[in-house]
């Protein structure tokens, strides 16, 4: 089986506050060219940080007209935290994806028809935004796939009550790895805060630093590497696909007895197709497929999720694949999916 052992030279993550050191194993930076697929697809498009800064308005809480923390401020806070925590490493510019554009117009254009609006009379902002920032000088190789340390976040204004007075605002922030072969994100529960509630930019900065400091990169890498040691037979994989299709239609009381699977029916169909057709993560000639490849089929299918469900489903894919590994080891928690 094509696996590679994790390298372990000394490398400390040194956040500004609190000061907690974590060992992250790395290899020397080598410039390689990978096809830069989006980390999320669905109905998103790519924009620059400059576009958010210069061309977008900032939503407010309507009852008191207090402004929200803007998308660009969120990205800048995380960017600053990454720069402080990895000050001796190369850091990529943020890759930003947006969806659900909200259009408006200035008061001076109130009587104009839409086709006659000038650019300066149009206003826009985006209801949902996700971004990642790679640290390409911190990399690992698992099963022949190079992974780069990656930090990112998600903001969805549809989860805020903008029709009331200003209150705490909700963000998702994560740290994990990106598989550079396919641009799939690899996020664990320990590296994700799915609802970071803050009242100010300063509070957001502190919580982002805490998340980076507390992330155990070595543990995450070992768990991912362990997936390469376990395989499903063609029969087991077919059982997994069939049970996953049934899962969303189970009666509520039965569903509560089974570990959660967040991917939808269409995404399960994509996984089944890619078992045969994905050149990077498909089955072997004998029909077997190792759990690292299964995991990447899950994270690849998750790219079709909307921004506001993307991160939670990504974490769930890792938990689910680890659950399959534990079932193969005799743990019965996820056995329903393989029985």
C-alpha cells in the first residue's frame, strides 16, 4: 500500500495569545504546480479581497443601524492571526468564494429603471462567503498526496437576525489541511469551531488565535494516515452506498440511534460514480478501496454543498470515515452502514 511516514522535524506554532506550542511536522518547501480547483463549488464564484473592500457595502442591524463585522474584516482578522502564528513561513493570499449576491441602489437612483443604472449607483454585498489561507511551507504527504496546512472561515448573514438590534455575530473558523492534488479540505472536529460567537473584531481575533493554538496538527495527521491501513471490499462499499441512500429516509426514532451522516442523496450518488471514475481515488483493480480514498471521495462530493453547510459536512466526513475505520476494528457504532 502506497503510504508515506510523516516527517517530524521541530516546528512550533507560536500564536501571540495565548502562547501554546504545538509540534507540526513538515518537509522542505518545494515549488510544485497543481491545478487550482476551487475548494468549494456549488453556486459560488471567486472574488478578490480587494473587491470586498472596495465594491461592497456593509450590512447593518436594521433596528439600531449598528454595522455588522464585514466579510473583509473577518478575512483580515484571520489573515493577521495566521501571519502572527506562522511568522517564519510563506503564506498564500486568501482564496475567497462568495454566493447569494444582494443587490441595491443609491437613493439618487431611486426612480431609474434597472437597465439605466450607472455603476456608482449600484450597491452589492454577498450573503455568504467562505475563504481559505494556505501555509504552503508546512506540508505533509499521505498516500502520495501532498497536503498543505490551511486556515479558513465561513460567514453566512442568513444565520444572523439583521432585522433586530445588534447582537453577537456568528462565524465558522477552521484549521486543517488541504489536499493539493484535488484541493479537498481535510478538517477535524478539533480544528473547527462551527459557531464562534463574538461581539467585536477584537474578540474575534482572540478566539481565532485560540483555535489555532489549540489545534493538534500531529494528532490530525496521524488519524488521516491511519485511514490508509484500512480498506473496504467492493461488497462493503456497495453496502455503504446503499445504507447511505436509505439513511435520510429512516424514521426519526431509528435515525437517532445511528451516527450522523450529513451528505445528501445527490452527493452519495457522486461518491458511487467516483468509486469507478475518479482517477485519483477510485477502487483498486480487485474492487477494494482504502479509507483514505473513501474519505477523499466524501470531501470531493462535499464541494457541491452551499457555503453555509460546507464546513459542518466536511468535519462530518472525517468523523464518519473514522467511524468506518473503528467498525472494521470491531467497534459497532457505525456498523449499520456496513451491515
